C-alpha cells in the first residue's frame, strides 16, 4: 500500500507531519513523530482520545457508540486510539502540543522467564522485572518484544507488587506479538514494558462483584482475585468464565487457590463445544439472567468485543445501569 502524510494539529497552532503506510494505527504514527497523545483505555471505551478529523479518512476499529455517538462521527470526530490511516489525513486535537510532548514514563525491561502454551490457543508469558511492580488489579501494560515491533497491550494476571509478571496471551494467527511469542520468544529475552495503564481495575467498595470473562479476558480477573485479601469488605464474588472448549480453559490452579482463599467465591465455567462435567454449555453471558444478577452488584466484563457487547446488553436487561458496569475489550 502507498505511504500517506498524517498531520497532527494542536490547539496552540503547532503541527507535526509524519509519513505512514495506509492501515497503520494513528497512535503508532504519532509515536514515531515523537508525540504522546492523551489516552487512557486505548480501546475505544473512554473517549479520552477524541479528536477532529479535519480532512482525509480513517478507519475506526471497534469502539463504544456511547463514547462516540454516530452523530459525532458524522461531524468528523474520531477516537484516535482505534483509528487506522487510509491515506493522507489531518487530525486536530483540542489540547496544546506541549501536552502531547511530555516525556512518557520510561519503558522498563522485563526478562522472559517462561513462555509456553497452557491451553488451546493460550500461551503464558512470565517476565522478571528489577523491582516490585505496583498497579491496580485489572490494569494492563504495553509490551514491545523487539525494538522495531509494535506495542501490544496485555493485562497482568499476577497480584500487584510482585517482581514476576504473568500474562496470558490468546494466540492470533499472523498477529505480530502472537508470532513473536510462539516462534521467537526464549527465556532470557528482554521485553520493553510500558505502564501500568487503564481504568478497568477492581473498585474498593462493599458491593457484590460479578466477573464475566471470555477467553484470555480471564487474565485481569486472576489479578483481582489474587489482590483480594481475606476479610476484605466486599460482597460475595461470582466469576463466569467462558471458553471455546474445555481444552481452552486455563489457570485452573489459580482458580482453585482463589476458591480456597475465599469460600464465598462462586466460579461457573461455560464452554461453547464439547462435554465437560464441570462446565455448563454456551457462553458465560448465559449466566446473566435477570434472577441471577444481584441488583447491588458491580459487574466487570472482559474479553473479545462480541462477548463484551452481549454481556453488557444482558446486564442492562437484568436491570443494572451503565454505571454499574466496567468492561474492557481485548480488541
Ligand atoms: C487494554 C487491553 C488489554 C489486553 N489484554 C490482553 C490479554 O491480557 N491477553 C490477550 O490475549 N490479549 C489482550 N489484549 C489484546 C492484545 O493487545 C492484542 O490485540 C492481541 O494479542 C493481538 O496482538 P497480535 O500482535 O498478536 O496481533 P496483531 O498484529 O494486532 O494482529 C491482529 C489481527 O490482525 C491481523 N493482521 C495483522 N497484520 C495484518 C496485516 N498487515 N494485514 C491484514 N491483517 C493483519 C492478524 O492476522 C490478526 O488476525 C488486550 C487488548 C487491550 C486493548
Ligand atoms: S483512549 Fe481512546 S477511547 Fe479511551
């Protein structure tokens, strides 16, 4: 595909233009131009990155219409974090260039301790870091395994404050990070780590908690469960875990440990195909019937975009409001 000129304009009148191949993420173009655009969720869920497309076209990947209504989209507004170039374009931000030029917290190195398959399509990656890594349980970091590789986001599955970080990665055929992990990653290799990031974290409140996980979307919940201290002031926790088949389920040991630490924790597993005596058939959203959702609960949903959408609709049908829901799409 041919290269395009992408221009970023700021409220103080300064601009920066960078050449980019069609199809590249705007965030990656901006990074090459030395810009750190304001961003939070990086997944089209929060609206922090909204900008005005002055000219040209971009393609927006999956995002929440509540964050960017179609009427705003028609008016030329875009979510930078989910935008890919389609040719030359000019994007205008409502903040000054200085706000996009601040030095980011430096990325830091992690050394690969282990990288191996743990279930069908799921690999684990364990990284050793120099100092205990603090974050809010549920948050993610960006990982860059090689200097010229793109950054990719992955949620920690370990508890905060540890020097060993654990990730669970669903292998996407042809994906940049997936290919590195399955074909080139070796113990001892260095991975750049950037973060922590994100607003999908465990709230400290006395409400019941309903966790809905699809595929590798279980990862942030493992961190949340490990971070929950016995006797902490929260209501009972229910975890609905979905996987394509029994062979796709992972982290059984972690879930057993979490249940041993919290006898009130209820774990229900759902598989789309195949028989397993300890699993229910279908999607985890099948567990979100009106009677089954405690109206006092905070609901956390994480996984592939279609599952997150289905879970959100089911929870709203069950009578909870939008503010009772937190979700993260692994897009
Ligand atoms: C906040 C957040 C947290 C996340 N946490 C996790 C997590 O804990 N675990 C997890 O598994 N995932 C997580 N994800 C998803 C993860 O960041 C990646 O999107 C995912 O792992 C795929 O990355 P990849 O580099 O392997 O694939 P990519 O390179 O992004 O490719 C994705 C798809 O595009 C296709 N593709 C790639 N290049 C091209 C091309 N040139 N032309 C056409 N098609 C192409 C690939 O074949 C593939 O189907 C998270 C995402 C977000 C936003
Ligand atoms: S950073 Fe783009 S919508 Fe959240």
